[in-house]
C-alpha cells in the first residue's frame, strides 16, 4: 500500500525570505498573481515549465521548493480542527486502537504502512474522514 | 458500514383514518346538522307534524347519508393505512401505497431538495403530521396520495413522530454529501485523461518558448523499462509517455515527480528548460 500524495510547497517561505511580494514573483515568472496565490495555498498543481521558472527565480533546486506529502496528513489535521472531540473519541473506542496511532498514520514510513495497518483499518479511517480508501491510499505494489 | 442500520420501515398512524373521515365528510356533517336544526325549528313552530314521521324524515335526509359516507370513507382509509408503508433505505426512500392501484415510489436521496413537515387543523386535532419530500422537478404523478394531481414526490401522511424519519433522512443525506460524489472519478477516467493530455498538448504547442528538453527515454532505457511498463507504473496512458519523450508535452509537477520517483532520479535530471 502507498499513500496518495499531493504537491506541497515552500514558495511562501522562500518568497518572504527574499522579500518578494506575490506580484513581484508573478511578474518575474510571467503568470498572474492569482496563480501564485493558488500555488501557495496548494490548490494548484503547476506545470513543469512553471515549476522550473519558479525554481530559477527563487534560485533553489526544485525539491527544496516542492515536496510531496500524503493527502491523509492534511486530512488528519483538518479532523483535529473540525470533528468534535467526542466523535473522534468514539471512533477510537469502537476501532479499539491506541489513541496516538490514528494521528500518526500520516507520519509513518511508506514501507511500514502495510505492515502496521491492515487495509480494512485504513478503509475505516478513510470513511471516518469522509473519503474513500482510494482517495487517500493506493492499493498496489508496483 | 452496516447496510442493516440504514433500513427503517415505518407505517402510518390509525389516527389518520379518523382525521380523513372527519375532514372529508365535514360538509356532509354540516349539512346534516343544518337540516336537523331547521327541521326541529319547523317542527316546534308548526306542531301539526307527526313525531315518528318527523324523525324518519331527519334520519333519511340528514343522518343516514352522513353515516353511510363516513362508513365508506372509514373503510377506504383504513385500507389505505393498512397498505401504506415506507422504507428508509441506504440510498433511497421507498413508499408503498394505494388501495385500488398499488404504487411503489422510490425516491433517491440524491434528488431530494427539501423535506417539509406540515400539520393542518385536522392534523393538530389528532396530533399527526405529514412529511412532504420534494425533489428536483415536480412530477405529475405524486406518490402517497391519490387525490393530488401535482405535489411533492414523497408524501407520508399521518405520522405521530415525524422527527424520527426526518432525522434519519437528514443523517443519510449528510453521509452521502460528505463522501465525495462520483464527480471526481468521472473527470479523471482514463479516456478523459487521454483527452486532457491532448488538450495539454495543444496548449503546450500554443505556448512557444516553453519547450522542455527531456531525457526520459535514456533514463527509462537505462532502468530497463518499456514505455508501456512505465505508463502502467505511473498510471497514465502510454500516449502520455510518448508525448513526453518527444518533448511535446508539458507535464504537471505531480506527474513529473511520479516519473522521477519511479526512475529513481531527480526531476532536474529528467527535464530541462530549453
């Protein structure tokens, strides 16, 4: 099993370090300010050419600007904010799991994922978070 | 999730019979009352009438029609109540109703727009409620009632505690809407992906000066992978790999990083801005 990942970015941090505004960055790359906004929010999967240009302008290698993160990580963070504490507690009790392990799913090494959790358990977690299993994990070992 | 827990079967209260009998025969009752009152008035003014004859007159003109009609409608509505069942299922509500013509109405939750609970004057007398489930677009044939031409699609009258079913429906609707709908799957079907790739290809053609140099082919051959195998691992159609190798297609960062991961190299090794 694998995590479904999404692209996250440090653009905002690096941009602020270089004392650039969103507009400055947008102008240098040749895109609109909205593009930068959505990029920083992580709501936009940039094309490779734009990514290269950003790397060029910010003068950093690509992997320092962009990184992949399991989708479930954000979802667990969201859950902490949104789901009532009681609901989470109930879920933990009915599934008979250690309190911390639920929050650690996103941090676990991918190789450990299948060993630590059964597919059935991850399916339940996905449903609890309001997703399907396929939205958060990839059930394949190719 | 257990399928069983969704299913909730309910029937309607027998108070519905009393309510309907009262409601439908109200005019006849008024008529009977008025006729009786007027007749008594006439009788006391002009005492030439024979009492027996007078009582028979009242009985046949006013009381008998009322009793007959009330009896018939009581029979009809008790049959109606007996035949009326509703089922709250996992994906739809099923309402079975009808005395002479039996109808089975299925309302999928996806189409429900609002749920109204109404209680009229007669309803309040017997503490019953009517649930109306409205869907997108009224249908000419309404379910649950034979008397209304156009109305809500789901019509469950004579409920003693409407909040049980209302909450049940709301709960299920909430569950359905929090799980992602099929929309995303539909957009990212492989056929559509191919179309997406085609559009990206056209767009990248239009954007001159955004050309990418790529060494996917060399690295792929070095890793002893066929284009088809690589496409399978990445999860894209093989055409995408072909376009990429020809440098005709500007991939998204996610796609590029997937390929880099599989070929075990950096994105910068794979692609370069020309």
